[in-house]
């Protein structure tokens, strides 16, 4: 497949260091400042990763609480519809959680790679040296949990559709059509539309604010 002309250009480690203010020719202080910027960016991405995780755990807690509260009601004419709406909310938020976990991890891995490249020339192989050759990845386990929630909400959504809102004779409950259509549209956008980060060439416009002094 021909590579998209707008795809980011692949560069070598030598080119990267050359464009980084000729990193090899910089003094120790300047090298350390650049390395510290990369290290701080890595720490920042890790902090953001877990803040986002807490944010989406809260969404899941609300969706689950709402779902089981509706499920426990007895005399409620719109019970089946409300269960479906709560399931749509749970599915979309869990899918967003899963994809954001993957996106956050990719940025964390990005800065870890930059640290791996720079540390040899600043502090030595400190970050690359580990004391065990096998462990558990907390971020990947968190990613798997978010995937579990996504799949469970999806299975429940299909189950509710088949049990309460659709039969194979062709009849369909149109009260669920709009939330279902929105759920499918948002899911599509997450995977293939606005939810995808694309590092293509972009035009930047600059504007100057006018100020008035007395």
C-alpha cells in the first residue's frame, strides 16, 4: 500500500539529535535541560493517564448505579427503554475509556522512548536498567478492565435489543432507534473520525490581538 503523503516523515536517531539543536555538540547543562524536559513530559503523561482513569471509573459507577436502580423498579412503564438508554451510556463511556487508555499509553510510551534515547548521553543507562525481566503492566491491566466493561455493556445492549425491542418478523421499537443511531455514530467517530489522532501536515494561522494603552 502506498504511504499517504500526509503521513509523518520517518527520521533516524542521528537526524533527531541533529535537529535537537545539534544535541551531541551541546554542553552538559544544555543536554540535561533537554533531558529533564522529556522526563517531566513523561511524568506528566503518567499523571494524566491515571486522572483520566479515575474520571471514567466515575462514569462507569454512575452508569451501573443508574442501570441497577432502574432494574430494581417494579411498576415503571418505560423500564425497558430506560435500561437500554443506561446501557448506551455505559457502552459509550467504557469504549471512550478503553480508547483513551490506549491513546494515553501511546503518549507515555512516546516520551519513554525519547528518554531512552537521551539518557545515554546525559546520565547513562539509568531508566533502561531494570531489576526483573518479567512483571505485570498496571496500564495494560487497566486497559483490559476497560475493554471488559466495553464488551459487557455491548453484550447487554444486544441482549436488550433482541429481548425487548426487535423481533425477526421485521418489527422494531423506534423509541430506541435514535439512541442506538447516536451510539453507533459516536462509536464510528471514535474509531475512524474525530477520535483518531492524525499527525499530518497542518496549517497554522497566527493572529495578533490589538491593544489600547492610555
